[in-house]
C-alpha cells in the first residue's frame, strides 16, 4: 500500500527480469540511505568529480573507468535486472573495487598460498 507507482513498476520489472525477492527487499530497504562510503572506488570517484553536478549516466561512466573488471561486467547485468542507474551507482560506490584494489587482493591471496606451500614443505 505504501509503495509508489514508480516503485511498484520497478518491482514488477525486476521480478520479470529475474531478481529475487531478497535482492529487491535489500534494494528498497537501503535505497537513499546516507552512507559514508569508505571504498577506494568511492574516494577515487569523489576526487575526480569534485562536487560537480553530473548526469547519472556520466557518473556511471566515471565509475566504470575506475572500476575493476568484475564490477564493469556486473553493471549491465544489474541494469538488465531492472535496477535504476542511481541504484547501480550506489551499489558500485558501496561495494565496488578499483582494479588496483582487486589486483592487490589477488596478489595477497597468491602470497598466502605460497607461504602455506613453503611452510608445508618444511
């Protein structure tokens, strides 16, 4: 009853496109909450934008220019599922990583595996 016409249409579209009910609930429960993002991607994009007023699609392009390949691949899938551009921007800034961050994680995992191999051989 408390859902607006636009939100109702978005829910129906997201369900039609294969979104699960938990995905939709999570989106609506967290939409628009002012969160102080601390991700490297957010900080990098914030520095590039420097308070300029931008069209959401332009901002999404800046995000993609600075995002990891995983996030770049995920963005069209989210849009296809019925997420709005604003929802995708919020998701990317909250959970996305830069390619450098992703590379660092991979290097740390590989180093950890190598250390485990070396300690097992001793």
